[in-house]
């Protein structure tokens, strides 16, 4: 028998709507020996079963729901089935070579991230409950993908401390050489699974990088906040005349150069190590212009307390970027935090355009690539905003 958790009536509405998180203040009582990390049965009342999930009394999110089936057993076969289902979905939508294979709550495996880079896999187990099943998850991946060449753990993330877990990383398979090379669309990229940001590469912009391929032909392109310049590489390999690559990290710029060499387009690239806020302002004063300006800044806030500051940051950086776009050219801009809503992000852009004295029209408004599906009841699964605007001088 699993320990039994009984909830307040106030939690019913959000949970019935599909939210998978149960907070500590949603709980009325705990019956049985509910050890942190164990599977518990969740009830709306003494007799009304609702779901099963894993429990952690030390976390603000006390329970993360895994299944609504009372008779379903949570074991290695459960995780094998869920990962098989996640893989079947990616195959159905055509994301098979490189993809986010498991996107946490959106694949009903809360706090589990699995990224597939060809035959290599990067995983994150971001809550105690799922971390306890790491061995079974690795086994499942090896069963589903017998051609697997390596699995690497990227649990060097601060959020794990909220679950009482250490930050760590390392091989969960035989060691392999990193960076590896992946193919995306019609170009190649190095992916540093050991030292790169997050799991090594930002797969969530795959579809958006493909979208810009028509915009950039014959254009001068600015790739700001470039990291390893995936947007710039997409531009350079699809007919851009020239790409200026801008990032504050010298290491990122060195990695970007390697990607341009890998794709035989390094002669098109100019590399600049500088703070994007400062450098875009300088270029604005100098009246420099590009046909296409791409900005993909990091999240400007990690908490709700910083939303106002984030709004100011998005407005300011987009204002500076808009001033650098030629008449009739395009701004490609993103926001990667669910804390700044789509409406708030668009408001920041519209105010920036007004202050920059630019007329704009929307070309496309997207979210993350479909291998990162969205659960409407889980706000954290809808985090990326991707916007392309055509820009006109007043």
C-alpha cells in the first residue's frame, strides 16, 4: 500500500484541469510512512482516489502526478512505456534525429528532461521522485534505442537544490568524446554535452531556425546573444551574404567560429566579443544597419519578483535592435521564460517600436518546436516566444 495523501477541496479545480503539481499547502493530511521520494496515492477525500505521484516533503511542490490510474504500478515498465509513448509522438511529428525526447510534465514524466542528439542522450532528473528512477530510465533508453552510443547526466542545475539534491554531471554509459556533431536542417553543429549550456544545445528553436532560412538569403545578418550561433549558421548556410556574430562570452565565440568552419562558411562571418546591450547601442549611434537582426537573449528573470525588470530588459534590447534594422528588413526576437507572458512580451516589443520610431508588421509568432509540446494547464511548458517582425522607418 502506498502512503495516502488527502487534499484540500481548493486544489480540486486546478488538478482536474490538468495541473500536475500539488503544493504543500494543498495537503490536508498524510497517512502512512510517506518517505521523501516515494510514490503516494492522492485522494480528494477519504474515499475519492485521484492520482499517483512522487512525494517530497522538503519541496514546495510536494507531489508531482504520474498517473490517474489507481491500479497502474509505478515500476521500470511504467517508465519504459512512458518513454516509448514520448518517442512515438516525436516520430509522428517528424522529430527523430535530434529532439527533446522527454519534456517533463508535457510527457507526463514530471521533472524529467531527455534530449536526443543522434545516437547520444542527455538527461536531467530535476526532482527527487524522478531522480530515484534514474537507473530505470537509463535502462529504458538503452532498450528503446539499441544503437545508443552514450548517455550523459546534466544535473548541474540549481533547481535540484530545492529538492534536496546535489548538483552533478557525468556519464551514465560508457564514456564518449564530446563535443559531438549533429545535423540540423541542412547544416552541422557541434554539441558540447559536457560543458555546453543546459543539455548542450537549444533544440527548442529548431523550427524557428528553419523558418528564417528564406528571410536571410542575400542579406547582411546580425546574430546577437549568439551563443554558438545556431541562428547565424542557419543564415550563413542559406544564402546570407554576411553574418555578424555577437556574444559576451569569448568561449561561446570560439565555439561559434568552429561551427562556421565546420560548415565551410567562416569567410562570411565577423565575430565580436562584447556585451550586447552596450554594443547594439554603439552600433545605433554609428547608424549601422542590417537586413536581418536576430536577438535571442537569456531569460531576464528566474522568479515572479523580477517580471517588471525583465519587461524593461526586453523593451530596451528590442528597442536597440529595431534601430539597427534597415527599412523593410526583419527583426527576429525571442523570450525564453514562461514568467513573461506572450501578451507582456508583445507589449514590450510594441512599446520599443514606438520609442524607436519604427513601424512594424508581424510576420510570424511561434512558440518552441513541437518536440516541446504544451500542456495548457502547465504554464511552465509554454515558455518560448518567437517573433519575426518586418520593420519600416517612419
